């Protein structure tokens, strides 16, 4: 609301997919729904911008990231994500 930066997102394009390379909320601001709202806005924006898919990944040592992307409506792919993690679409 006051313009404070609370994190960042890194995005890339891979064919017809928008790839959420990173979605980071700084620690003091976690637990308030900022990450969920950012993910929701990115997914909605991708759809209205003509992307056929959205991809994201969860590192193998971050179980909460797996739950997060499921909660955001993405599903695990059969392909492996970066560094042995899970890839979501």
C-alpha cells in the first residue's frame, strides 16, 4: 500500500508458457498472503496475455513450495524441475 518492496518475481518465456523462475517474499512479510496474491496475479495475467501454460518449480528440499503451487492450481508435471525438484504446470 505504501510502496514498500516486499519481494520479487523473476519470469521467463518458454515457447507458449510463462515460467515463474522465482517468487520470493522477504521474510518479515511472509504469512500475510502476499505470495499467494502475487502468484494469482501472475497466473491471471499470463492467461489474459495469451500464454497457454504457466510453469513453476519447487526445489527438492522445500516441501512447502510443493504445497504452495498445488494450492495455486498448478499440478506436478512428469518432467523434472531444476536441480531435481518438481516442475508444475
